[in-house]
C-alpha cells in the first residue's frame, strides 16, 4: 500500500542540469518528511499492537489456568467475570474499573492515510489535522450550494414534487452529540469545530428544498428519547389485574415524589372513595391538596368512577443510614404526598382507562417529577439563601 | 471605575450566576398543556411532543373549572415568606367579599339595573387588573454618574405583574397596622379598579405622567 | 299569611331558548304551635325575625351567618340528624329522665347547624331554650374572674354569666309570659343587700343577674335550678343546647392567684352546666356537640383530629355524660349536594358561568369531598 517511488523517472524528466540532483534530493526528503514521520509512527504502532496482542494471549492463558477453565471456554464475558472476581473495585464509575479486553478494542486506533507515488498524502486535508470533519464541512457546503441552486431552478415549476421543495423534516430527532460524531468519523476534534458543523447543518436544514438532502441529514440525526422506547419519563403504566373475590379490575403502582414513597391502588367500579393512610378526601384540609388528588380524574373525566387506596412512607426512613438519624415523623404534607398519590393514580387510570393515556400524558400527570430537595451548603443558611451581605 | 464595571455587567461579560442546571433536560422535556379543551384535541402528527417527554403538572395548575391565570398570578405575587396558602386564602376571600358586595347591590337593584351589575368576582378582578396595566415602565439608566429614569416599552406579562405589584404594595401599606385585613382592602381595590377608580389606578396614572415628563430621556434607551 | 305545611314555588330559568322549570319545596315556619313533621331532604327557611330573636347570627358558624346576611334569608337543609333529634324531642315526657343527645362527626358536617335547627324546632314548639354558644367561652375566653362568695374556691365569670342571662332572655321571649308565671321555690340571698323572695317569678332572677354582674354567676345557677324544678312539675319542656360541650371537661386558660391553671370543676358556670346535664330531672332534652376544637392544635394545618365522643369528652366527661344517644353527622350525599347546588343557582349565588355548567357542578361536588363546609366555601368565591 505504501508506494515509495524514488524519483529516478522524475529526475530524468526534469530539464535541470546535473547539479540540480542535490536540490531534488532535498526536495524528495522534504516531501518524505511527512511520510517519514507517518511511516515511523505506523511501524511503532504495528509493533506495539503486536506486543499487546501477544501479551493479551498470554494473559488469557494465565487467566484460564487461574480460574481453572478451558482456554476455549474463556470468552469475553468469562474474562469480565474473572476480572471482577480477582480485582473487586469500589469505584463508582464503571469506566474506571479494571478491564481486560483485546487491545484492538481498547488502544487508540492509528489513522491510515494513502500517499501517492511522490509521497504526498492523497487528499489535501491531511495537513489540516482534522481531515474528516473538514471534509464533512466541505460536503455540507457543496450540498448547500446545490440545494439553493435546485430551489432557484425549480421553484414554481411543475416538473418537481411539491414535497421536494420544502425544508427537510427533522422533527422527533436531534443532531448527534459531539462524542457520537467523533465515533462516527473516527476522528478527534475540538468542540468549537463541532459547533461549526452544527451551524452549517442547521443552515442547510433550514433552506427550502433541503428535503432532497433528507437522507444525508438523517445520517447525522438521532431520535429524541432514544434511550427509552416509551414516551413516559419515570414509571411505566402498570398492568391491570382482577381481584378474585369482588371481580373488580384494579391496578397497583409504587411511586415517589420528593421524599414520599406511595403505594397506590386504583379499583374500577368505585364511587370516588379515597383512603390514603386511612384518611379520606375530606381529611385533606387544604383545597390545593384536594385539587392535586383529583387532577387525574378531572382530566380523564372519570370523577367518581374509581376508588383509590394508598399508603405512604418516608424514603429517608428506609435508607440504610436511617437508624443513625432521628426518624422523620411524617411524609410530605400539603403538596408532596398528594403529588405522589396523584402520579400513582394517573398511572393506574391510564391502565384501567386507556382512552385517557394521551390527555394524561400531555397534561404532565404521567411524568415522575424528578425534582428533589436541594442540599444546603456550608457557609450558607440554606440551599440558596446567603447571609446578609455587608459591604465592609 | 464603577461605571465601567456597571457597563461590563450590563453587557454580561462577567457571569454572575451560580449553577442553573435544570432537573428537566431542556432538550427532552416540553411544557404540559394546561387547558382542558386543548387536551382533548389530538396532536399534529409531526408535533414534537409526540417524541418528547412532558414536564410534570404544577401543584397549582390543576385544570379545575375556576382555574384563572390572572388570579393564580395574583396569588403568587401576594405571597410572602413562601406562605402561599395564606396568600391564596386572602385572595379568594377578597373574591368572596367582592361577590358579597355585588350581590347585595344586585339584590337591591331594580330589574334594569340588575343586568348591568356583574356578580362574577373573577371577571371583576380581571377587569380591575387589566385597567391597572401600565403602558410604559421607568428604568434607571446611568450616564456620567447620574441615573436617569428612562421610560421603556413594556410587554403584556410584565405589565400585568407591575399592576399586581402596585396593587399589592398599596394594600400592604394600608393593612399594615392590622385594623383592616388585607383581603378587605384588596377587595375594595379590585372593585374600584374595575371602575377605573382607586389608589392603584391613581398610581398607574402618576407613573404615566412621570413617563410623559421624562420623555426627553427616551433617547437613552440604546 | 296562614299556610300549613308545604309551600311550593317554582322558578323558571331561561337557558338559551329553552325554559327549565325548577320546583323546590320549602317549609315556611309560620305556625309555631304544631309539632311539625320535619322532613328529610327539604330546605327549611327560618324567618329573619325568628333568626334575630334566636340570635342566630352569633350562634351559627361564621360562614353561615355571613351567608344569612348576604342572601337575606336563612335556609338550611334538613338532614337525618335533625330528624332524629326531632323524633327524640317528641318523646320527652315528664316521667322520663332527661334525654341526652350527643352530636358528633368529622369537621364541617353540620353539628352546629343541626344544633341551631333543633333550637328553632324547640322555639316552634314552645319549649324553653338554654343555648350556649360554645363551652369554650366559659373555659378559655374568660376576661375577668372573681372568687365566688357562695362556695369558696370557685371562680365566677361575671361577663359570661351576664351574656348567658341576656341570651336566655332574648331567646325565650316567646314564653316570657309563661316564665313570668313560674315562681321561685325559696329565698335567694344573693348578697347582704340583695335578695329575691320566695314566690317571685323567675324572670326576676334573670333581671337581677343582668343588672348586677357580680351576682350573675349565682343567678345563672339559681335559674337553672328553677328550670329543672318546673320541668319536673311539667310546667314546661326545656331544651339545653350546648355547642362544644366536651370543653366542659377539657382545658382551661383561667389562672388562679398562685398562677396555676384552674380545672373546669373550679368554674361556677361550668359546674352549673354540668348539673344541667345530669339526668336527675325530667321533661328535658340535653343536646351536646362534641367538637374537635378542644383537642386540636390550631396551628397544625395538616393533622387530622379525633372526633369520636369518647376521645373528645375524655374519661371523666364520658362517664358523666353516659348514657346518651349518639347522633352522627356525615358528609353530603349526591342528592343533598344537588339540592344545595340548585338552591344556589336559583338565588344567583353561583356567579361564574363555569360554576353553573355540568362540569362545574360535578367538580364542585368532588373537590369539596362532599363536605358541607368545604362545599359552601367553594361556592362562596365562584
């Protein structure tokens, strides 16, 4: 793959006099400097990888012996288990724990370049040090021009689909993150460059007629909420069960809000009765508490059709360090307890009454509220409050 | 020296905020729908909320039949020391007082007059706050050591807030010594404001006068 | 206008282009001499003049009395507890010992309102009424105290005693003549100079107490003694209605000279009322309300108080008051809520359009948790 063509032929073609041999010698060396460095690095890399691969194999054999396993049984999963056993780690970050993997997976890859016969790198972007991303930028630039030209030529004409003349539909997706782009292009670059790429992409996507480049743009987009399949943040809608004795359907779920954990059970064919820790709805003296508790019924228009039973407790009281502290006497009172029960009720109603799933979701009742009490900091009276500031 | 620093701060070159991280990732969460009518309508196929999470509903935003944006905002503005329940009690009692007064007038009125008397306290409160919306606000602009009160244009939400704040401060001053309660004074103010009378309307008109008088400084608005 | 029984009035409302006729039935209490059948589920109107005489404005809970003032009429719903009380009152006889009834129930379910309805019922049937606004006034809102000259160690409360006598006088105007015909049993020596001879009408005791506050507490005791005696002799029937009755065995804020809190048994007025509750006299009905005000912490907005009679009266009180007929008050049912809703709509009290819609009606019912007090509060600002 590496073709180092010495320049006998070029020397023969040159019209310079023999004393120019020394010049062309130096010029060959100059071009070759980039190449030389590259070759040296490449050779070093190859040697290193060989050594590491050999080490890895030896390590595998030793490990198999230690764990009294057959070498052929020792696949990557077995290696992981063995390492976890031999080097138990208390580190919280999984990426910081000891790992034993084939060097190809762990060690940094070496960028391969093609060089032409004169030792010049193929592709002018080698010397930019970030060839792939600059290549991407160039590509976006070219496509931007072509999209604008396409639109200018075909606007108003009937030979082209109407849909092609619109902007690209990118709803439901977002630009891939910098890390993902680095992996995709297998190249490292700075965040400023990433920002420039996104700016260029945004401009292209905003042009009318960019629908023709939909496929290109989609390669660099990932769906939002990609990590979860569901559109619900927090708990999933529970399954409906039937009570054996009374033959009524019910759904049960455990949720929390702030420090209150609530186990909520909603039964079908009810009269709108509440029993939260043994209390009825009229025992909630604040109007806001009752509003919160009834919110799922108001939105799903099922006032008085279901019965709710709930029990609550403090999450802090059930943590392992709780016995060393004074137990909290009551769970969240006016707002947090009703909110926890509301979340559970909404999920159960969504299970028992599926027509109301969309309204409940869009009103925000099926979302687990992720907000917790902010910790108080040293040298301050609270989480955010400061002591009275004196100028001197 | 201080003016330079002030200019710096104005242009926000120096960040003065502490952590402003949101528990809700702004790329993944959208605001919930609070209106019951809108909830019933199906979403557009390419509406982004089909693919995104929705934030949890706020405690005071349950879509009850008497949910009113102006009254809720007034409750929040009148809250003191985080005691929103007290504020809610005061404001709703003020609405009740308005209704009782109007009812008494309505009961006494003749049949023609009955048509013109408004009994709904929410409508009266909305009208009252609306009448108190200032059209401009005064902001201090410092030039060469002197701070000039410059009139600036104002947006609807801010105008609403300023109206409520004016009313709240006037009511607090008057109820300071405890003879009359905040709810009674608030009721009187809201009723008067809905008729374009009362101290809050007066305060608004004085603000307008000052804005008019300081018209010359408007070119400091940069 | 002489009308007996039910008066049916109809109100038609124009909604859009349709006419809806709403028929409601109310009792107009114009004939006080008939033991009327108090019907369940009807809205009973008490005339303003009667309400004024019975001092309803002070005795009803404050939201109710405000409503009375605004709407210009006092209309309440007759519910099961009232019907029970009415039937109990019908049974009262000179041979039977006093019937003790205890109204109990969770907060806001109509204990005080039912008590006032019973007082009105007694007024209609020409009973004597001893109505105490709240026993907590005797134990906790005592402004000035005097040591009793009658029994050492007892504490007199002049201002409360005077107000009790004045209240009695005002509420019993309908039988004032009858009371004037009843005579005292013995000589009453109030102090060295004042005395009421035997054989004088008992109205004199009342006048004596009102004019001389320092004698009032003893006058109250004497009055109650005479009432009990005359009831035994079947001259009149007595209804004793005490709100927050469990406070008679509760906590006091009265301080003795040595800065310790007095117990309720040291207060003369409390002792007099306790004697009224005893069932050693006949021809009377004692109606007590067990209220959580005594045990609950006013500053704790979240705690749910106990409300059963045993827990509220305490051991001592419960033993004293036993045996009694417990009458439970509960939240509204759907039909009762509907009646109140229709009444408010008719009176144009529900002002906002949203409240008068079907969705509003349902939400009002459920948001108030069917509790009468919360329902009224919700309707007040809508």
